């Protein structure tokens, strides 16, 4: 394991994952099995632990009691401090509310992680190595084509200027993978922005990345750390899950 880091992970895992039904009928998306009983969450925690991060906060919603039960086992397995928060609004809100509920965990540096991301062992160490002057740093990739469901971005120089699923494809030159490091003064600025946004009725049903867009619009620099498309996957649909399972099977054979 690498040397320990003082920052913590904030994993947003409140959604039901309706596009993965019937697998998520009685199971939260983060507890879907990838291979040999290993869940999406356990796979994430393995890489988090290997990167030297010892504190994790998970914001759950759908079937949160299942996540809490699994966490007891994972804490022993990885010798990590793992806390589970409950988002009671998960059925009627998007993940900006989940991130806002974790605002009291933002006193220390942190990394936000989507609960349905699967990534390889090089991604977190690469992000942790990014210069500390880059207080907000988004992990991104580039590919030839972007779908309507991709969290598209516009990059210019070393900064992200725009982020959103509805960005015009002709402007798009990257994608946010759902992993963002926030350190230093960026922590309090993000927390202030979240407090501002939750007071607006329209903020209930928007992605947390809208908060970063508002920060960018106000002149706050958001940098990026680019990885290869084959280093990660978002498990949103059944083909995503099938692909990840096949990749893991091939790695195991190798």
C-alpha cells in the first residue's frame, strides 16, 4: 500500500439504478456484483485503500441498510474508517443533494466519486499526484464520439470551462468520469456554493457538477487530469456491466 493520505473519499451512491433492473430491484447499484462476489463498492474500496486513503464517507439512499451492512465487513477487510450517511430525498432529488448532505465532511481535503464508477489501480494515484496548487481537479477522458448520456466537458488549455450532459457535441472535447479532487480553499468555496444552490427549488433535480459549472462561471479555475478511456467505466446500463465483467475476467486469466 502507498503512504497514507489525509484526504477522504466522498462516494455518492444514493440512486436506485433503474436502468439496471431487475438487478437493482432489491439491491443498490453499488452492491451489484462484478466478479466472484466482489461488488462495485468493494472494487472501489480496494483501489481507495491501495492508494493510501483511509477515510470514506458513503452517501446512500436506496436500500441504504444493505450498504451499511456490507460496510461493516469492508471496514474489517480494509481496516478503513467508513461512514454511511442517508439521503432521505433520493427518490425526489439528484446527486447535488447527496453531495450537500456530505458538506460537514469537507473540512479536510476530499475526492468526490460516483458510486457506479469502476476504475483501474492507476487512476487514484495519478489524481493524488496532481500539483496541490490545482485546488479543484476533475478526472477526464477523451474519445472519438460522445453520447447524450455522457457528462461532456469543454477544455481549453489546462482548464475545464464547461460541463454538462446537454453540451453540443461539436463543442465537446472531453468527458468527466465522476471523480473530482477538492483541496485547500476549494473546499470552502464548494461548500458555500452548495449551500447557495440548495436554497433554489430547481437545484433539487440537478447533478452536482452544476455546482462546479457555477464556480467556473464565477472565475474559479477547475483543472483536469486526463486518463485513458480504457481505465474506467460507468455502470449505467446492462451492456456496461457486461463489458466490465468481461474485462475483469480477461485480467484474471492474464
